């Protein structure tokens, strides 16, 4: 079992600028000869690929702090955080704004009211530029305080009423943001819990949300943040209803909205918006557009290790999806080594959901190439992961694909047992939908069929049953996770699934 360490993880998360700044900070804030010791400890940990406390103890065996290494590590940890606060306070407009407001308090206590007003003018400009509405209220509160301190001698009635109107406008924008946030959370949680809307009751809940007056016109969103929420909700709704034409429209609107407001753009939101745009471009078979968007994503530079991990996950995940859609499985497999290295390198920055998606898609790639043992190895990463508690949809489809893998391997004796456990799992997670019932039924028929003619008849009937539900909004997701129709056609036509999918692309 690998030893994890908070200090190690913090040091490894720093970029080169942050590391340089810490060493400068240490010379000024860590007393005397201790400064050199702690910088050496910092460097020793930074050189490790995995945290090795035994190696640290060996290297610093002559140092007094080794007697209480946990105390020394805690001291170093806290000083790194202090250096980061100072480093980022010099970069962040929000921190600059908060510093100005603290300075206003100091100047006010010294009765330097004119200087207070100069700083408040500067603070208000920053707050409005960056849409920091709560800080706008703080500035306005100070302006009212200064007016009251002078007994309103320097304020006209018009100026005082402007305070009132400005506060009302700002409070209205905050309320508007909060309402859109609430609608966003309701929409997001409705999908996140299930991973996918599986019955009409849940779909009706979403339909009620989208009827809200604030979602009838984007002009109702009165700020950058509100409009961002608006586009996200609309996109999520059209995704749920499989309306990809409108989904593409709102994905583009969101990306344009963020790019048109670079001052307010947050890297994580932008990367997420690019990812969503990519997924819908691939779904609509706009593959050339998707490749252009992938290039745009990879050209986006970030100094944040977390954002670098997001870019890695997004770009490789979308590439895999593109090759799965086009049947170019051999191109997808060439990415696996880079993906494995990236997952190991960025393991502390990549969540379980992303790992599961990679595992599923790689299993699918190997399945498409007929490398069923390799496919089984990757699908077992999902099935055997007891810590995976989200994305029930991935877990359900992993178990369906597992059955198909064993069918292709000819493990008929095992399939009956696996089918029982699969049925039990699916039943415990949700009421079995039409697709799952049909698939389990026909797999059972296949493994008990005698001659090849019987199997061909069963495959043909299976395809007919799936075609009947292929337009059902509550069943479509199954065909997005795995192209069952193409697989059945490959069995009926005695071709590879790769050949069938490529022929449909033409």
C-alpha cells in the first residue's frame, strides 16, 4: 500500500513560479538557520516520485527536527500555504479588492476621509469590472458611512438616492444569480444522481424546471454568471431530451459567451464548455469540427496542475469517443499508453468518474478490435472497483458489455452465473428498462441455442427488438454507450464491428 502524505501532495501541486516564490518567502519568514533546513526538506520531498518517509529520515538523520518530523512537516506545510496566499494575493483582483477595503477601514479610523474616498473609487471600479456584487455592496456601504460621517454635508439628495438605486440594482443581480444557481443545482442533481434520466417521472421533473419564467428568455439573466447558468441549464435540458441540434446551439453560445468575457472567464468553466461542445459535435458526426475544437483545447495554456489534468482528461476522452464513433479503433488503441501514463502521473488530480469512463471506452476499443481478453481486463477495473459510487449508468453498461465479452470468448458456462449477478445488480440499482430486459433475454437465448442457423435467427430477432426501441427517449442512452445494432449486424454479416461502423460513416 502506498503511503500518502499531505505535504508531499501540496509540494507536487506547485508550479515552478510558486516553488521559486516559496524559497524567497522562506528567506524572509523562517527564522535564522532553520530557513536552510526547511528549504532542504522541501527540495528533498520535491525530488521524490512517491512519498518515502524512510528516505527522508535517512537523509536528515543528523538534523534535530527529525525527532519530531511530523511537527517539522506541519510547519513547512503551513509556511507553503502562507507563501501561496501571498503569491496569489498579488495576482488576484479579488484579493486586491479585499486589501483596498481593509485599507479603507484603517484610513477611516484615522479620519482620513478624502483618502478613503479615493480608494473606494478604485475599489468600485474593480468590483464592477469583475462583477463582484457582494463587494459592490461593501463599497456602497462605505460610501454611505462617509456621507453619514459628514452629516451629509457633501452629498446631494440625488447622490443619496443613487446609493439607494445602486444597492437595489446590485441586490437584484445577486438575487438573480441565486435563482439561476438554484435552477442549475436542481437540474444538475436530477441527472447526477442517476447519471441519466431513466423514467418519465424524472423527465417530467426536468420539464417543470425548464418552464420556470427565468428560463424563457436569456435577457432575464442580468449578469455574466446568471447567463452562464442559463446556457448550462438549457444545454443540460436539450441533452436530456436528445435534442442535439438545440444542444449544439447552446454549447456554442456558452463557449462564445465565455470567450467574449475573458476578464470573467474561469479556466475550469471554459474547459468544461469546450468538452461539452466536443461531445455534441462528435454525437452529430461533425468530426472535422470536433478535431478543430480539440486543437483549440490543447492550445489553451494553464499554469494550474488541476486544469492541466482537466485538459488531459477532456482531450483524450473526446479523441477516444471520436474514434469509437468512426470505427477507427486502431487509432484509439494507440492512445492507451499515453492515457495510462497520464492517469498515473495525474492520479491525485483525476476523479473516479473520469477513470471509469477511460476504462469503459478502452474496453470498448479492444472489443471492437476483437481483443476480448484485453477488453475484459479493462471492464473488470469498473466492475471490481468497490469505491466507485457514482455514475450508475457506467456501472450498468459495464456489466452488459461484460456479458458480450464472455459471449465472444465462448465462456457460455460462466455467462449464466454472470447473468444472474448482472440482473440482480441492475434490479437493485433501478427498475430494468426495455433495453436491459431485451438484452438479457436474447443473450440467454443465444447461449442455449444449438445450431448456427438458430443463432442467426436469434440475432436477427434481437436486432428487430432493439430497432423498435431505438427512438425511445428513455432507451437511447444504451445505444450511445455501445453500438449494439452495428455489433448485431457484424454477427449477421460475419464482419467485424469496426468494418460495419466505418461503412456507416461513408
